[in-house]
């Protein structure tokens, strides 16, 4: 009969996720993971097989939490326009609050690993598709209410907002001031607004 694990897997995954997020995959050593999780090499590898498997599990956790956050924020008021603006503003506020300029783990992994890691690439493609679909749904709701322009397909406007999101996350990692990014969001919202006849 196998011995039960003597650690909380969620706590360990959160610690590993934070370490990968801060350092990046390549720069995260086994010793850094051991220090962050409080586990020895044998326990880590027994539970997660190897560094790559631990990273994939931690990344999946991050992506699922990020998507839930996006969904909850984008579905919390009657006005799609208000939801979208508040969601973008909240992301700027949250990610600019990290003193270590860690950026977004999804974007970081897209740049560092996706070009040569098929598993990471697939995970991120799936995540990006879900977020684009969510944004398209919000845009379509806004179009039905007359809050967003109706002369451009909701899917195209959703993709535009997704690209804005990715740009914001990259800019925050590069320490672009939040006030500058807020102005970009304001500009994007004018692009979404119904256009005069």
C-alpha cells in the first residue's frame, strides 16, 4: 500500500508556480524549487516526475485560475462595456502592483517555451482560444445592447481586445507606466463604441 503524501499538493504547486513565474522556466533550478516548496528532490520527483512535468502542472493551474478570473470579472455587471473597461483596468492595477516586474506567466511562457515545447504551446493555444471566445461573447452582448459598434464582427473585435490584453501584459513587464496603459484602454474603448452614421 503506497504511503500517503505528507504535503499539501496545492500549496506545493502554488509555490512552484510562483517560482517559475518569477524566474522563468530555464532559470529555475531544482534547488530553487526545493527551497520554495520545502520538499527534497526525491519527494518532488516522486510527486511530479521531473521539472518539466512540475512546470506543466503549475502552468495549467495558473491558466485555469487566470481564465476563471477573466470569466468572473467579465460576467459581473449588466453592462458589457462597463465590464470590459473595468476588467482591463483591474488587470493593469494588479499586474503593475508586482514590484519584481514578473509580467504574466502565460505571456512569459509563450515567449520562452512555446516556440520549441509542443506541450506548452498547446496549453497556451487552448487558453488563448478560451479567452478570445470569452471576449467575443462580451462584445456580442454589447452589440446586442447597442454599447459596441455593430459594423464589425464580434469575433474581430474580440480578437482586437485579446491583442490589446497581450500587449498590456507585455508592456507591464517592460515597466510601462500604468497611466499610459490606461489611456490606451480608453482609446480602445472609443474604437469599440458605436460609430456615427
